[in-house]
C-alpha cells in the first residue's frame, strides 16, 4: 500500500502548493492536452480570456494522438483533453461538446481541382490521397472509401498537419480534413457533399477530480462558450 499512499500524498501536496501559489499571486500551471488534428484556434479566445483575467496562470499545451491524451489525463498528466470521444468508454469521463463540422477535400491552389465548387467522394479514385494516421477519423475515412469501392492511385502518409500542408502546396495529393481547418491562401477547401462523416470535438475532464484554481477558472470560461454543451 505504501507506493499507492505515497503517490496520493504527493498529488495532494502538489495540489495544495498550486492553490497556495495561485492565491498568493504566484504562477499556477494548467495542463491542456489537444488532439494533434484539432485546431488550437478553436480555444484561443477562451485561453486569452483566462490569461487576461488571471495573469498568474501558465499554460502547458500538449499535443498527442487522441487515445494517448486520455491515458495522460487518466494518469494525472494533463488536466483537460480536447478532441473527439475516446475509443474506449470511460465511466469517469465528463465531456462538454465544443463544435462539429463536415469534412472537405483540400488541394493546392495551383492544382487541377482548385476551381471545383464541390468534390464528390468518388473523385478520390485515381488520385493520390494524403493519409493522416494521427487523425482519430482517419480509419473511418478509409472505411468510407473501401465501402464504396473507391481506390486512390496512391496513398502518402504524413505524421503532422504541417507536413500535409507542405504536400498540398506542391500538389502531391489530396487531403480530407475538417472543413474549417486553418490553412493558407495557397490551399483550397472543397466541400464533399456525399461524405456522411462529421468531425465532433469535445473538452473532457475526469469526473470527481478536483481542479486546481487555474483549472477551475479555465473550466468556467470554456463552459461559458455558446457552443459548449455537457454530455
């Protein structure tokens, strides 16, 4: 029992130190895990409000694949996880819906597809597809293609969103990403009207786990956003 009790004691001691530092005006850290495929711009308004209201807060942002973030949150390494629902159901999970959006085809502005007003899913056949295994919806996207017997000419795999953008700028393929993904003028987003798949992102916490004062402030602000719903 000693290692378990020791870990509990250390955690309680750390929480007390954070609370004391926060109340005395010293720095207090809030640890936020964000899925690699989620745009941080979605929560920057909340982060700005948090920092402006409480300058003593320090933000620690961690990027990882979705399931790894939940493991980190379960182990107490992050306070909040932002991403789709985890693959494994967890009874101790509290979630608030942030936003949802359809997927779109992304192509370089100089590509032959750039002028299209819509991109049918069947249009992927014979094209080079950029696959993003770090996206929680990547398997579902490939399943949709296989289900409809749509076979790309080739598949390039990227390990970061910035690499996907670089490939798109050089016309090295087509990517399927959430429609409002922040890009640049040299990349076009083209709606896919017949793709029945939606990107849904929530903010998650551990039910019953006490927030630090910094975490409580962030939870209050993020829950106050108009698009946030508890589920």
